[in-house]
C-alpha cells in the first residue's frame, strides 16, 4: 500500500473483522473498528498503534452508528474504505424460527449495514471517493439446507450492494460485495451462530445439515488471514470487482448454482416468454 | 380433480394477485384471498360464489395471518397452493431512505411472506402436499437498477429463503416456486403504489432519472400481460415438475441470462484471487 487510507470496519473483535484490523494496522493504515464491546475489541486487537480507533457501537441503533462515523471522520479527517463485516449465522427451518428471531437476524445482517451506508455516504459523497465493501456469504448466492433466514439476509446484502454500486458510481464511490465460503473463524461456534430452540421433528434434513456444518468447525478450508489479505488487495484496485467470492468452495458452489439456474431458465423458456401482450412487439 | 384445489393468495385486491384470483374463480377453484381492506377486495374481485373467501389480513402481524390461514382451512378443509403475492415497490437511494422506510418494505415483502409460510406449513406438512409460490421479481435476481436498492434487497431475500425452503420441505412432499416477473402492466409503478423517499438528495440524479422513467415512461407501457402471468402460475401450480425459478416475460428472460453471464465473467476474471485463500 502506497499511502495511508482510513478504514471503518464493523464487527471487528473476531473473525474476518479482527484479521482485517490487525493486518491493516501492521501495514500502518488508519483503522476505526467497531464492536458491541469496546474492551473486548481492544483486548482482541492488542495494539499500541495511534492508527487504531476502537469504537463501541450498537449497529442497529442509527444514532450510535452516526456518532461512530462522525468520531472517525473527526479523528482521521476522511473515510476511504468501509467494511460492513458484522453479522451472525442463524439456523433453523423457516417454520422453526419466530418472527422475532427472523427480524433480529435481519437487524444485524441487513439493517445495520444499511445504517452504516446511510450515515457514511454524506462523507463519501463530499470526498467524491470511497469504497464500500459488504461482507455477504456464499449463502447469499446458494443457501444451504436449514439456513433459509441467514441466506435471505445475505441475499439481501448482495441485492442492495448491486444497486448501491449503480447508485453511487457517478459519485466516484465503489462497491464490492464479498461472498466467502467456509473459513476457519469462530463462525460455527455458539458465539456467532444461533440455532433454533424450537426444532420440529419433520425437519430431519435440516438437523442433518446442521450437524454436518457444526462438524466442519475447525476444519474449514479457508484461511481467514488470506481472506483478509484478499479484501485488502481489492480495496486498492482502481477497478475492483462488484462480486468477490472467497474460497474454491464458494467458487464451485456459485457456478453450480448459476449453471442449474441457467438450465432451468432454458427449460422453461416457452412459458416464460408466453406472457407478453402480443401487440407490444411493434411499439418497442 | 384439479379444479378442487384450494388456493391462498395474499395481496389480492390489485395487480397480479387480483388477476390470479379472478382467473382461479372463473376456472372453478376455491380461493382464500387476503387484502388489508376487505371492501377493496370485494369490490375488485366482485364474485359472490362460496368458493371465494375474502379475508382482511395485516400480513405484518403473525396472529392476523394465523387467523386467516385457520379460516381458510375451516372453510375449505385444506390449502393446496399458497401464493405470497403481497408486496410493493420502493424507489430511492439507500442513503435517502430512512430505517423506517426500509423496514416497512421488508415488513411486507419479506416478513409478511415468512409469516404466511410459518403459519401455513403445519397444515401442508400434515397433508404431506402443497405448493408455496413466492412472487419475487426480476429485481430479485438482477440488481443493476439505480434507486431500487431496498426493493431489490427484499426480493433477493425472497429468492434466498425460497431456495432454502425448497430444500427443507422437499422431503415432506411440498414444492416451492419463485416467480420472477419482468415488467407487467399492473398498477405497480403507479402513484400511490410505488413509494418514493420523503428525503431526496440532489446528488442522486440517476436515482431521480430512474424514478421518472418508471413513473412517467414505463407505467402502463409494460410489455407483460397480467392475465397471462396468472395463467402461467396456474399452469405450474401443483405440477410434479414445477420449476424452482419461473421468470415471466421476455424482458425477465433476457435480463436473467445477461446477469448470469456477467457474474460468470466476473467470477472467472477474479478466480485466481478467489481460490488463493485456502490454508
């Protein structure tokens, strides 16, 4: 990295967020990092660097987010890269999760990201520069069995990122959505993952899928340090991708999904294309 | 006998929902139909047959949904096809839309459908049959529309939970289809239906342009015929080979293929970095 950039990273006390913060500080970058618990964050990052601004933030609370961004801007004078990383997994059949549990998952995984975007944009627009990087998941492209709500939230992150990219491109602001596969973070531990407390006997496949995932804990192929390095790399690109998948597993799962979808679209072409008004053809 | 199938359709007082309900009643099906306003619904459907059960439902409210599902079951004895159609469009930059405006769109487009699914599934599981049809949008797969960030996010979410739902209920004999219409000539883009932000920021000229295009040039010029969309849905409902994804309209067909190609190209272009992250 040639110059010092200012980074704003949410969910920084563990997982990708922590790896990112540590690597960036090692590289001499300026990093504002958020966590629900400032003390945990300071202990986890464990640095003496002046470039580190630890912030205690409730991301679901708009004024807390707004203050954190203001604090960052006042401390460092600008904000270059925003990484919406905070999130957690939630497992259960749709029917096994309550409306409340469902909404809580969206609070952190979707509405918190929107809060950060809403309050950082005035700074980025003023600068006419910036890069917003939203961490989704391969579950946001191809959801696993028993992860419908998590998948829905991560799909939503991909959808809003695609449109945001179109909204802000002319303002000099870039957007990337990152879809990691399985990485050896603490994602599959109770701290980051909520499973339904109301299992219904019929959902044997959901139980089997959850056991399979939980058994993977500690064995995931992906190295979080390499994921962090990849994310840092694209933040320095003049033309970063809109989508960045991380991990061979994510790559394969996305392609399998896209191929299956493409085949299905071809298979149903006649019905799909049977619904237009006849006479509209000439007016186009 | 196919005509004895019982349908439960939300958001039935206008648009695709209304076209579907009218066609179903004409073809002899039994239909429980929901709307916020029962008088709007009755006026729009204008059918006094006892195969039509109009229900006033606030789909954001689980207990209101629960009551409606129970009423449909006690009236018709079962539910075969659930169509989560209720939803509305919202156009505005992410920064322009408040947390409340964003959440309200999710309340109806996402959490409302999840309420219906949550409350209908016990009956479908008992029957070991049923078909849940979730009306998404081409905007649930293609996000390149300036200004439709929240709307697309809600519809992407519908696609996401529907795909996972299909996997979780397939062993129980229940099918799931995501319907992704392109532009259909309903009142979707009309004033009072398409919501715009209260707080507009002058930097977002492209969002205003998109808003104007949709409100002034595309409204009532859409190539899609709602009657044909309804017919297509009836055709696949309950079919053994029903697709998981059904795009509707030549526009949706083209956009979906284009999107797949774009994502594949980008995946390929960044493959080296993507696959560099294993231990």
